[in-house]
């Protein structure tokens, strides 16, 4: 107990150093006000953190408490004696906290936390205290020594050890905490969400891994926390652009948690984002040799890097340009398959991921060979194939504008057409176009002249003419 001359006391408060998500002061089970950074938490007040809520409290004389999500924590009393020593007591009804007392407590100072089943006290240490759903306490000493008391006894818990306390029992014998895991390997800059961080492969009885993400290297300002099984991924979606630090711990099959691995840093940079193509062709066949691509303008970009290639790995670039406009027109594209992508470039030189790759196929345009025919035998037409799964239309006219059609045939499966009826001698005009299975039509080929010559006068024709003339004389 404190000497009588020190009983003059002054009530002091805790300051909220950081807060993320839903953290509230409550009374009689009702949320009274949302907690903000810089707020003072007075003795007698209770904090509740929601599933996305984290807060970090600072007490006088380098004492800290980090409150995780899903917790209910009461500052029972906090007073300063006349010699400036501090007496603090807390009550953790549920959830998880981490206390850090950086300086050795004075002889008459106390820093005690009660739960429904245990009492823990420190003199100069750091430890985790968890109240599980079945009201079992887990205490894990990270630095120094923690004094843990249950209903049936107490024990001293040194660094690297953990214990469990159940209602009506003494604390279990100390158990060594799992070894700290290896630090995950992750890109320094993450350019898209969600961030995916691999958890290590399990060993030595590890059941789960716990990842805590903060905005500071000391690990005070928690943004989120996740658990994952061995060999799985921590999938982090709710991260704004910024710099972060990850603290990874291992949890064994009894629920004891290791020290954190060496913190790793990473940057989330999603602005500017990868561009999105407008009216992407998605492998569609086209007939135009001039083709325009366009993409949406995003936020934070200054220019774009556009690439066109003939392979999906972009090892053979035909176009590689940096420009300010969000569109580009390719000219004189030869028949073949093309791949296109674009990325955003910020004013500081940062480059986003490339967009999804758009691809298309420029179809071979057809052309005729020499055109000829006769008035007697008709005409046989052949032209260059435009590719697979294409049917053809052919038109023949005496006029260059094809307003007077002599022949109009559709759905020709092969690049050829025969017309074996007799035709009047003269000049005709012929054109062809291809039709894809989706109904897309190529331009008509330029018209070509077809000259139908008078058929030569044959012996059979002479005999027929002689018989015809003889018939006229008889009549």
C-alpha cells in the first residue's frame, strides 16, 4: 500500500494516439460517442471496438495500451500520487489488448488489468492479454515478467512464455511461445488491390498466422489485422494508398502466439490505376487496316505508355509510345493478330500496372485474279481467301455503281463462284466482300472489269445456221 503521505491523488487520463474504424465510448451498453484521435479517456469510461476498430492509448510516463478489434476495455481508475507515481487498473471484458510499460515501475506504482477470471500486473514489461469466447484468459509475455493471478493461485510469467487462466482454477503451468515466423516476401510497391501476402508453411505445431498492419514502424497505429492458415494468403482489400508495415506472428494449436517477426514495409499505390479500354475488341476479327483504340481517363495520371505487339508477351513491339491523349489510331495494319495494352504514368514518374490486354485480328482483304469469260460459257471467278469461318457475297453489274445487278449471290462457302449460263457480250463490273459469323461485313473490294467476249463461230453453229436458212427458203 502507498504511504499515508502519498494518498493525495490527482485524477489523470489516457490520450487516444490513433484510432481506426469503429471505436466508441459506451455506457450501460449504449454507444455514447465515437472516439477520435487526440480524445481523452477518463477513469470510469469504457471503450468498445467494432470488428474494424483499433485504437492505441498513451498513459503518463511511457505506458501504452493497444486495443484490438472486438474488444471491450474499461479504464477502471487512473490516478497520480503526490510523488508523481501512477496507479492504474483496467478491466478487459472481452477481446485482446497489448500493454507496454517501457520504464520500470516505482515501488508504489501499479499497472493492473483484471478480467472475469484473472488479474495481471507488471512492473516494466510488454505482454498480450486475450479473453476468448469461452472466457479463458491467455497471457503472453513479450518483454520482462508478468505476474498472473487466478482464483486458485498465481505465478510469474517470464519473457517468451504463456499461460491460460480459467474460472475457478489457478493459472496453467507456463508454456514456451511458438518461434517467430519468417518475414514474408512482398513487393515494395503494390499497384492493385487486394494486397495478397503469403503466410509461411506451417511447422512445429503452428495452426494459424496473425498479421497486423500498421502505418508506423513501431507498430502502434494498427489499421487492420487478419489471420490465415499455413500456405494461404492474407487478402487485404481495405487499404488506402500509403506506406504500411506488417507484423506477423505464429499461433499454435493451443492458441499461444509468438513474438512478431521483423516488420516488413510495403507501399500501396493504386492511383493512377491501370487504364480501362473503351469498347475492347476481345479477339474480334476486323477488316479495317486503320484502327482507333481509346481508354478511360483516370485520376492522377499525366501521360500514358501505349504498346502494340504481335505476341501476347509483348516481346516484339510494333508501337511503344508515351503520349498525353487517351486514344491512338493505328495505320496500315497488315493482316494478322495484334495485342495492345496501356499504362498510366503519374507526374512523379510512377507507372501503374498495364491494362488488361486487348487483342484483335485484321482479316486479309480479298483480290481477284484475271477476269475473263465468254458469252457462251459464262464466267468462273476465284479470289484470295480472307480466312476461316468467312462466307462471301459477290455482285456483278453493267454499271460501276452496281445499280443494275446482273448477279447477286450470298453465303458462298468458298472463295469462288461459277456462272455457267450464256451472257451477252460486253463489259461487266464485279465486286466481293466477306461476312463473319457475327454478321460483320468487310468493305466491298474495288470493282474490277469483266469483259464477256463473243463466242467464236464453231462448225456446229454453221450447221445450225444452214438448217435455219433452209427452213426459211422452204417456207
